[in-house]
């Protein structure tokens, strides 16, 4: 979870590695490629857990204070992924997740490394995660709709809170043993194993099973059983992955290093680490890890895994590095939709997450392809304290996000627009004052290191083109999230607008993205609407287009 600051010192060693390649050209509906490129999915889906049911690979990820939390992604080949649901529909751990005031916010808190598994005996998907500010571990489950019998397919998700355990299972990994007993591995530096009760809502036994030498930080546990051995994979952040192996879930565990400071597959990114392992239907194994790739967050990479005769896993390397290309894990005609395209908000798909829990009384789907209304939900001068900013991950290495808005129902004092959202942020949007409608580019919004607001931003440019009668406005952000982690290079984003959806004008200077890791989440595209005077105004978000550049 934490990226050790020592890692920054290691970046000197990273120079001269393979250069970034263009996005996998084989992504798409007609893919029958024989190889794939890393990263497999250039979006910020960190702290992953991965497993398979039938033909379907599932992937769970951390989301901090974004809501809904803990997205579930699916794939048929480990390469093409699409989000399908969220395990935690609302972050109701405490009021601070509602962004109710500037002094009650949950930035960087909430959903950290957590776990997702399918339990065949009860046909249930089980998500568990510790929320550190309450010190408890929460369990949410969804019926599997006969997933095992249907080759892994789930016809509909219905996540409900199953309970909580009054103990923090830090960076928890769930194992459902062959006899259906459930164990969790968790902890930081000292790795613990707990056995859960029959329905997984309480603990029956707990024991420390491993302590790292010299108190080295290890975390991100994932627990597996294979050929009679128990394994706990742990990360030594942010550069190594260790494997612990034992005949018993309770140890003693032997240790081997799976990867340590492995270079590639992208330059100016961190080492591939953490994540989990999964097998294919025909018995091949893969390690799905992630790389610190700020400003874009942490993105997944896949490599084949082989096993020694005495049961230790080994990553298949290319030129002693994590391969940029490997043979495809699964050849299949089953596909998932690409991340790019236009959404008209027929539904609010699982690619969308709000900044903190939304005020659900202030937004709604119009219906059909009518878009989404976003009423102001907070009176504030501070975007970081405004509820109902709706975000989507940026597709790397470069993409644009275009929000088509109807701004005719904005009220005096309202601020609405398209934001490049992170702890150091910028936006293009409308500042409405009386009957004056100003189209502005605002930069220099930031949070301080204690996550209080450092700056609410300054207007860097104002366009004169917008008339009081303008209703339709397209606001576009073009962002480059090519990794620049540990470098002094600031990747750039630019802000654009159009009044016809065809011709775009740039507004304001380009904006340098922050490469730091401390906010955990990478940059996102977002749409916001907040009031500085009084609630009542609204914008209509007619559609959104994510386009690879
Ligand atoms: C969160 O909401 C669910 C219902 O959606 C409820 O069962 C659960 O107890 C709530 N948790 C907390 C901590 O309030
Ligand atoms: C979802 O699950 C809850 C609790 O089990 C149940 O009350 C509700 O009817 C379910 N909803 C749907 C749409 O199946």
C-alpha cells in the first residue's frame, strides 16, 4: 500500500530501460492476437486481487474515498478488462465519507488493499476490507447467480453488507480452502492468518505466521493453496514480491523472493509488484502485478508464472526483465467492451465513481439517452469540499475526456465544469455570476500533505466566446499520463472547449501533472457542479466521450 520513499532513490537504476510502447494495438473486438503488450489495461486499478470462475477472470481494486468502492472487473483472457460492478455500493463506514464539510473528509482513506473471492458452496462473491479510520473489517457479498454452473458468468450483481469484524485485517487476502474453510492472511511486517467462522462473518482463530527479517515492511497479502501447499504472497513495497510457503495454513512458512526490483515493462514507472496470481482453465499460471505509474496511478501488468518441482513459483522474464510482450494467456472469442467510447448515461456504468459518497437527491438519470442532471449539492468555494464530483479513470498513455453539458440552468454563483482531478488539480468550466457566464480555465487547486485544502485555484484564462444564451458546451481535457514517476518531468494536460461539438479551442496554459504517489489515486477526468451562493442550479451532462489519443 505505501510506497516507501526509499524507492525514489532507486530510480537512478531504472534509466535506460525499455521505452514506452503505444497502447496495445490488439485491443478491440476482433482481437485474435497471439501476443499481448504490458500494461494490459492502462488505467489506475491498484492493490488488485484476481481469481477465476469458469471462463471469467475477476479483478478487485482499491478506491480510497471514491464511491462506489472496490470495483469488480472481468476478463476472458487476462488482457482485456472491463469494470462490471462495485463490491461496496456506499462508503458508510463513517460520516466523513459523505464530504459533509471541509473538516470532515476522507481523502486517501477508505478502501485500501482488500480481497474478493467466489465461494462455490454458497454461490456467493465475498468482498472483505479493513477501513483504518474505524479499525474494522467490512464484508459485502453478492449472490453469484449460479456463476460456477454458468462458466463464471454473473447475470446481475446485488451487493449487500454482510457484517463487519471488529478488527483490522490490514491488506487482507481471502483463501477458501478445498474443504470450504475460510482463512484470511493480512498484516504489515508481521503476517497473520485468521480462520473465519462458517459464514465468514467472524473469527474463530488467529495466529501470527511470519515476521519479516529486520522489521522490513511487507504487506498486501494474498493467500492460495496449490498441490497441498499454502502460499502467502506479500509485497515489500514498492519493489519486491515475496512468497511464503507451508504445509499448513498456520505455518511454519519458508520464504523465497519472486521478484525484486525487476525492470520493465515501462520506463519511468515503478517496479512490478503486489497483486496476485491466477490460473487459466488449462492450468497455466499468471502473476498480475501493478506498477507505480504516476501521474496515472498504478496500472496492471501480467507475466506467466511457472512452478519448480518443489512448489516455488517463478516469473517468466524476458531479457531478465518483466516482458513488454508475452503470448496471450487465453485464446477465446469472448470479448469485453473497450474502455473508450461515448456514454449518454442510459445508466451510470461501473466506470464512474463519485468523489466521496454522493448526495443522491441532487443527481439523476434523465432516462433514455437523456443524460444526467447534476444539481449543486454543496455551497462552498472549494471543489475539494464539494459533493457530487463524478469521475472516471484516464486511459493511458494519452486520452481525452469530453463532457457535453447543458449549462442553461446554472444559478448565480455556481461553478461547473470538467476537472482533471487529483490532489493537484485544474479545470475548465463556467463561473456564473448574475447574468454573466464566464468560461474559465482554473489551475493551482491543491491539497496540502495533511489533505486539507491548500488552494482553491486561480483563474488562468477566461474565454470571451460564451454568450448568455449558450446552452450546449463541450468541455474537453487532453491528458498525458505516461509514467514519469521519480522524475522531474511533469506530463501535460490541456483544456479545450467547443460550442458545436466539432471545433475545439484551447483555453489557458497547459497544466503540469503531479508525479507524486502520496494521494495514491492517479489523475481522473471529472465533472462537477457546486454553488458558492445557494443551492438550486443544475447542469445537464448530456454525454461523455473517452477517446485514446
Ligand atoms: C451500511 O449500509 C448497509 C445497508 O446498505 C447496512 O447493512 C450496514 O450496517 C451499514 N454499515 C454501517 C457501518 O453503517
Ligand atoms: C438484493 O439483496 C437484498 C438482500 O438480500 C434483497 O432484499 C433484494 O431484494 C435484492 N435485490 C435484488 C434486485 O435482487
